[in-house]
């Protein structure tokens, strides 16, 4: 099937057309001015769509909501005894996410083995995850520029990587060229508003992909990270040095496209309530808090060690060596203390990785 | 000798008597500084060794003091950071004798958000590949592109109303403390919000808070947040907020944080700086700061002997007219 | 949890404006409610019986009663559920009478409100925890502060009941105001004959340890376990050696010392024993008047003293005692009568206070019981008494009635006639307040039998004319100006709280009112208790009162102390704050604000934690509202309970 | 005293009262049959010092239209000092409401003693009128996140 093209002028028409079949999400500037914060929001025609700047958050919440109801309950009494009624929420609508970067889409590939029962540990299928995942079309927008925190090429990705994407969109001066990647992507491209892409448009797109890829420094070899981090596990001096400046907040994990941990709580009011699943983060103290009050991860040193170790050692050792990081760089970019995951990993392996952009002259 | 060279000398002199000295070193790119914990003399080499130098000394390092209590540590402070230390000492959350405070005449610190806003449309701070301060301008490279920004335009808001460019208290000081400027905080940021109707203000918060991801960077970046790992944000008893992704609960947390800081906040603005979602959370704290100044004439972080006004009382309150209503 | 809800009709008190059955129906669908029923009078015996039966038959684990205010029947129903085997704290009330049926007319609105209040009570109950009182050991000893008649009575009654007593008196002798009086109304019996033996009893009672000329430096601790520091002021005489022979007072060359006991009606020596019946009968040197202590040369008393008791180097010293309870009986002061410039108070020597007049009447006073004018020593024939000087006068900040002045003025008019049969007494009064046994008859006797002339009206001015004082006033009954020429004017000066009362109140952590009088626990039902457990009040420190009332309060306070300390261990109210040490970060904010000093800092494996001393905690919850991480929670009023109540109201 | 018209729809007013003075004052008003508007619901606390200012915002954000706090008159606190702290905290907290977009008049605090039945009647009547003048508050009342609390159709038995 040949690639499609949609002009900038007709983009909103197409997204509106898409909205008949999908709940469409796209990056939106939600701030007070042209440089407001870009996040993913359900598409509305007059919304402030923005593709120039990278969304601050990853797209993971479009499939894995920050909180979702697992079951509603109602307590009551029957014949002088307590009684309980349960109700499972209906299936969510099909979604199409337009304009996410490749790294965000690759993030879901790290989620999948954890939730679809194919993982090496246990075979539990998480239907709450899967029913959303299977009903979501990811229309990746190839990055035309890379940031100094980007390192997708270190972990097997790239600015125009199609792994995890259902459709690959590339922004040209006059519109987007749309390439179908998976069968699921076809559903999004069946619109009369889309024109076939021309050869020159295809060529332009390939050129952009190459240029963006070339802007990144050559990746270091991270294959030793699994053993290196395991070896560093008890090196408290190493972790203390890396973690001293960490605030132990959840910004890195919550912005991360690959962090998949959650918490389950019951929230009730009177006789009505809901059991909800909400994001949790290994950087937060309550993550490992036990009912007794004991917390095996006493401080930020152990917590940071877990986050890095999980991504670059424990997960890979369970999932065929796949690193649980997609190199989006958000954890670095938004860290209030400039904790740099690239540096910790290369320090642990004992190599120097040239981070960031080729032209960059670091301080 | 340049200020940062003088500071390095003081730090080297301080190191033998302390666990470490906390200062600023290079961050992930030309624009970012980052806290650095200097334990050995060679760690001092990278101190302030960044394109932005002292202008990039953004983090309030007082944050790290409570967790290090029991150990003697040195800390380099801007004037505003020293106020956090004063407040921590006043509340006996750290011991004065355990901290070696190293001050310098601060001329302001950068606001990364302002830098990004000053870049051309569609460009972002992450594209910056190089930076240098030349006189009163910041020269940025974005690949082959060069952009100049006036330092005054990219200075943090708090610097424009700073009363304490030198440290309020210090054990060592690099250079000469300038005269404290005669500035009055007019709370222009609050006035801008208050120019809106009540309805618009509420919608403003609804929109801003909808971006909150509940990462609690605001809380963890606050040097005066005492609860740390025991925050009510995640507790079931007390159960102030649910774990749902609701704007109401996210705003409620901000109100909780601001209320806990009422009469204690020094306005360092780290909460807002730390917020990845760019939510102006400092506004709520400044609301209380203004109220506390009006009612009690109190400014937190100026006097180690002061009692925070909400932890004490007067039998007759001069500025509370509680009988105005009824 | 299995909750039962009982909705009371209270006859028609509630049912007239609340649809009780509808409330019952709504209650049935509330969380964890397995039983809901209406009841005609829930507090009646069958009403309580029904609750007990329901608990037993239906296995209820918590009960809500919706009826009157919990301030009325909460204790009643707590006992009810306890009888049926429930913990008495697994109970909540909804106030649907005082707060609903009696204040709203609209039955539908009232019913909806009642449903809300019941839901609120249910939600609170769901979070109630079983509370079990703790027992704390107690020191069976009481501190009595003040050795006036009230304190003496309290001390003697406590000692009689087998309690050890520590009495602290700030003056060199106990006896208080009563010891200065000549006679007492309405029996006109000799004050020192009544009081004197009681004072001696104090001195001789082995259970009573007396510290005269001493003050309370500080008090810490809590009910059953107070630690008291007493400052014993320097007397410059070793009281263990002093025999009270009085030789020194005769030889002391400094004879112009202000005579406090005689209210300045006479002068005394620098070393003195305040009055012959003083207890303890020991000499004290007034340092300011003493020639040697004020830098000069003397030493006469030391030379003359046969027991070498005089010690010019003596300093204040502090001792500590442990007690289980405290009785404050610190009495009152006379208000500053010199504010009445129009009466010449303080300026004309023959305008004196009623207490000064008592000293002139007293046989042990400076005039040996002969009434003589201070100015010239002449016997007055025309005596004018002016009442309500510093009482019932908002213009000087004393709007209250001192209560005893009407009576003692009548007494003084009678005594004047007894002393000087050809004298005439005039009494300017506002109203005669004599509501006591034999009191009104007494004031009538003063008028009818002793011919005291009562003039209803206030005096506008007093000024001297020759050796007389002209008293100008008004007789409001006849509506005429009155002008009298008096030899002596006696002002019935009102009382006020002791100057040091607020300071002592702060040490005792008890409340005081706007005038400085200590606050009783309840104006009707807890007249001698305070809001601080183990601290009781007696006499005029709680509010001005006469001798019989003071004595009655002294006995009442003693009864309370004896009751409190009748057991070796005290039961503490378990509705106190508690610290979740897992959550506490040791920021000390709760310690700073606790009005009772009930929270202390403890070291728990190197970490600072707050700890509530349950016996001291009064359950105000200030700490809970202060703790940022919610680590300190007040039982039965936890954050979660209040939040649940808020949600219960807002969800409907 | 402003009168409420008979048919005015009831609004949701939450009162936090100290047990010793104001709750007693409300009781006294009841005993005296001092008729009041019915909107207010009273939460009984030991002391106004127990009032965490966050209770107020929690109530307003949960659907209350107005919040009233009442304690003992200053100096008359059953616990000697509780209301002194409350006064400072509540006064400071007042500043926050307008910044959030909540009308300042939706919250008031006052002092009523146990003997002041008539005063309590006036306080309730005036405050209720004040809230009615402002009308219902709709802060988060219709927020979608509340949906999770409403058990939907098609309830199934476990």
C-alpha cells in the first residue's frame, strides 16, 4: 500500500474524521502563551496542536491511564448482614494517538511483555491494559530535530524508528506524509481526505529521517549494563555519589514512557466506592513501604539504584536483553536536579558515552 | 580574583572539617547547573565550571541539609537560599553548628522557562548546544544558529524582588556583600491573577492543575517541607486525597503544601522550578506569604530566633479584626 | 461493622417537626447499618433496654442514637452500650433536637437535615476505635496554694481525709483576709476566735507541711504527678530556731516600716511578727526597712536573739515537692481605690477603706480596738459609709458586684454603734444585696436596731471642711441632694483578682476570665474543678465570695481531691491524642503548641519522636491540626473522622 | 435580621463548632426555640483549635456552598489557647480562597459562647443569607472524576 499525504490545512479535518471511529489524542500546548507546556490531550478542532516542541510527558497515559477504575462497589445490608455489589466498568473507546515521537511508541513494547502474559515471569494477562492497548492506534511522528537529552539510538531506537508505531508520520513543509506500519494502522488511514504521497515527498521524508539520525552522537556499547549494574549493586559509595543530588521525586518515572508500575487502592464515599489502579513509582518512599511500617528501600540511594538497575539490568535479564529504556531523555530534561541516567549507566559500565548532540559543547 | 575562584578557595579551606561541601557543578547541557557534593579537593575543580557560572547556580542547596543532619556539611548559598537555612534553624530542623554557610554576592540566577520562552517560536531549550555569558547578555548556540538574550530578561522573578543578595547568615563570604537593595515585593504575579474574575481564576487553576502528574517534585524540591517520606499525599490515615487522577485532588495537594508552608515559606520558588508540567504552584505559597506579611509583618527566613507566626499567638492581635464579620 | 441506629421521637419534641420514620428508612441504606428503628424516648428505661437488646440479639458492634444534644445524654448512652458489652466509645450521637427539630419549622427540610446528621454520625462511628482507659500511678499528696480561710479549710479537710498536704502562703502568716477582720457577719462573732483555732490546727497537723512567705516558682507534670518548685523567700531569720518570743521586734530601732497586716493603719518594726496569732509565729525582716540590710550599721536583733536565729545572709531558696493534685485558693486583692479621686481616696487621711476600718475596730489592731481617726486620733461621731466603690462600676472596669460589701458595711455600722454609742452612721448604697441565711435580717437590724441611716444613692464628691469631711450625694428615693459632714468616711472597696493570678494560672495551665478570676470547669456542675485535671479552685480566686461560701468551696475542693486520689491509680480519659511513630518526623510543632505541655520529645533509636503523655492530654486536638503529616491524631476526632463527616454532608 | 424566603432551595453549609462554647450556644438556641434556616449542618469538634484550615477547603471542594467555624470567644477557650491559634490560622487561610477563585465570603469564622443562643441564631441566619446571596458553588461538583463513585447501571452480583 502506498503512503498517504495530508496537508497542514486539512490535518484537522482528517483528525475530526478520525474522531468518528477513535478517541483521538494529540500533543497540545496547554499553557498561557506560545511556549506553554505541551502535553497529550483529546483532540478538539480548535485546540492548540503543537508538533514543533517535544511533549513534556510521554504518551503512556493514553494506554495506561494515571488512574483507572478496576471495579466499582456498593456496600449495603441484606437481612441484617453486610452485603456487597460489584460492577466492572465498560470497555474504553478505541483510541488513536497522533503525533507521538517514536520513543513513546517504543515504550509500549517494553510494557507489553509485562502485561500480555508473554513475559518470562508468570503468565498473567492484564485485561485492563490489553483492552486499551489493542484498541489504540499509534501514529508516530518522526522527529525532525533531536534534543540534547535524546539518546534513543543508545537503546536501539532512532528519530524515525517504526518499532511500536502503527503509522509513521513525517512532517514536511506543507503537511504530513503517512506511512502504514502495521495492519492496525490501516484503520487510521482509510479516509478520503488523504491523498497518495508523491515520490518527491517520500524522498524528502527519507532525507529528514537521515538528517535527524545524523545529529545524534554515536551510541556507546551498553551490552555490559546487565552485569555491570548487578556488580555495582552493593557499591554504596558509587550509588551515594550518583544519588546525592536526587530529590527522590517521581518526575523521572512518571514522565517515562517505559515505567509501568502501579498501585491499587480503594476509594470510597459512603456506600459507593471504586477500586482503582494508579501510577506508582519506585522513586517514591511508599512504593516499597510494608504494612508493618518497615521500608526495605530506606532512602533515595536505594530507590535510584532500583530505577537504573531495573531499566538496564533486571528487566533486560528477564526479557531477552531488551533494555527497559527508550532513550526519550525526559527523565534528564525534567529532573529538578539534573540527574542524568546516561551518565550513571556509563559510569557503572566504566565507559565514557558522549551524550547529547554532535555539535554540543558541554559545560 | 573572580567570585567563583574565591569560592573554590573557601571550599577547599572548609573541606577538611566537613563531610562535604554542597555547591553547583555542570548539568546535562550548557544551560543546566546541577548540585555537586564535593568530598575531595579534586571535586572542587568543577565547581561553577559551567557556561552560566554563578548565573546558573539555580538549585537551592539548603534542600539537602535536613537529610544530612547529624553530619557537619558546608553549603554554598545564594541570598535566597540562606533564608531557607535561617528558617530551618529557626524551626530547629537543622543545627546551626552543623552547617558551614558559604555566601557570595549573588547577582541573580537564570530561569530556564524564561530562556525557552525567549527562543523563537517552536524552538526549545533542549536544542541549545552551547552558551556563554558576555557582559549583560547570554549568547546561545542552537546548532549553527546564534541567539543573544539580555540577562535581565531571563533572570528568575524572585531575583527582581530580592532583598538578600548576600547571605542572611554565613560563616564565610566570597567578595564583598553589596548593600541590600530597597525593593518592595508588590506581588505583581498575584495581582495579575487577581485581575481575573473569580470564575476565571478557578478555570485557570483547573487548566494548570490538569497537567499535574502527581510526581511531587514540587514537594521534594521544597527545602522547608519537613514531612518528606511521610507526606499526607500518599497516606491512608489521614486520607486527605484519593489516588485518582483528578484535578480536584491534585489542586488539593497544592493547597495542603501551601498551607503547611504558611508563615514558613521564604519564596525560593524551587517548587515551581521543579515542576515538569510548568504549573505556577508558587503563587499559592505567595498568597500566604503576602497574607502573613500583612497580618503579622513577618517574612520567613530572616531571623533564626523568630517563631513562625502560626505556631504562636498574641492574646490581642493588632491586625486581626475577627469581629468584623458579626 | 454492624451498626444499629436509634431515632428518638422525644415525645413530640422531635417527631412534631421531623419525619422520624423517614429518617429510619434512610438510615437503613447507610453504610454498615444493619438495623434502624425509632423509639419514643430513647433515654427512658425501655428506650435504653431496646438498645441493649438490639446489641445482644443482632450482634451490633456500634450504635448511633439520634436524639438530643450529646452534651446532655452522651454519657448516659455510653453506659447503655457498655452494659450490653460494647466498648463505650463505639457510640455516636446525632443531635436532631436542639440542632434540628427545635430550630426549624419546615418538616421536609428538618427531616433531610436529620438524615444528614445521622449519616454523619454513622460515618464517624465507622472510624471509631475501641478506647480503653489507662491507669496511672498518683502521688497521694495535695498542694494548697494560699492560706486564707478557703485554703485552710481545704487543707484541713484533706488532712482529715488522710491526705498529705503542702500549703504555700505568700505572706509570713496564714490567715488571709479573714485574719484582718474584727468580727464577721451576720453573727458578729470574733473573726480571730473563729479562724485562730483553725490556723493552729494547720500548724499542729502532722499531715500539713506549711511553707509561709513562699511562692510557686513552677509546676510541671500532670494529674496525679505534679512536680512543684516552691520558692521560699528570704526572711533573714532561721525559722527552725526562732521561737516567736518577739524580743527582737521590741528592740528593733527601725520602727517606721509599713504595716501590711494593719493595712497601713499603723507602723511596725523592720523585724516583725505580723500579728499575735500569726501562724507560723516567726519573725521576718523587711529588708527595705532594715538598717543593716539596707547598707547601714545595726545588728541589734541578732545580738538580742537568744536562739541566734537572725541570719542576715539568708537567700531565697527553692524546694521541690511531688503532689497528685492542686487546690488554688489564692483569694483576692482590694481594687485600687485611689482611682476614686472624687472621694479623696488616698489624699484625705480620714477617707479609709473598709479593711482599714476593720483594723481600727480590732482589739489587736493599731488602736487597740478604739476607733480613732487616722488624722488626729479623735473618736469619730459621724461616720459615712460609701458602698460600691469599685463594684458595679463599668467606668473603672469593674462592672461586677463584689458580693460581700453590703453585708460587711452593715456589720461595720453596727460595730460603730457598739464602739461609740453616740455615733451616727450613714450608708450610701445602690441596692442592698443580702441573699444569705440571716443576711437580710442583719441589714435590717443595722437600720432598725442600730439606727444606721441608709441613703439610696451615690456620692458625687467628698471634700474637707475644717476637720470635717463634706460628703455630697443624692438620695434617689426622695430625689434630693444630700450633704453630710462626716468625721470619718469608710469606702466599701470592691475586690479584684489577685495581681499575680494570671501568672499562676499560666503555671497551672488553667483559664482565667477577663478580670483574672480563675475559670471553673462548668459554671453550674463543676464549680471547683478546672479544665486541667487535678487542679481545683477554692474561695475568691474563682470569683468574689464571702466566708461561708469560701469555706464551702474549700471543703468541696477537698472532697474532689480526696475523691480523685482515693485510689492509688487514676483512670485517664482515653479520648486523647496519640502519635503514630511511623509517621512522626520529629519536627516538634505539636510540642510547641500544646497548651498543656502534654507532648514530649523522645529519642527512638536515634530519631526524635513526639510522645503524648495521655494523663496530661486534655483532648483539644490542637496538635492534630498542627501536625503537617497527620502523625498526631486525636482519638474520636481524627482527621479521617472529620473528613468522613465532611464527605457525608457534601455527598448527599 | 435578613429573612429567607420560604421557597429558597437549601444550600449546603458546613459548620465546625467547638464543643464547649459554640456547640453549647447552638444547643442554647435550640432550647430557646430560636428558629433558624435549615441549611447548616454542624460538625462537633472539641475546640476551634482542632479545625485544620484544610477542612474548610476540603468541604468547599467536595460540594459545600459555605463553611462556618465558630469557637469560644478569645480568652474563654476551654483549653486556654486553642482559639488563639485558630484565629491566626483561619485569618491567614482566608487569603487563599479568592486566589483559588472562591468567593471569600463563603467562609467565615466567629465566636459564640454557650449562653449566646440569640447570637447563634443571628450568626446562622446571617451566614445562611450570605451564602444564598452568593448562590450555589459549583467548584468540582460536576467534575468527571467523581463518576467513579457512582455505581453504574447493570450492577452484577458477586
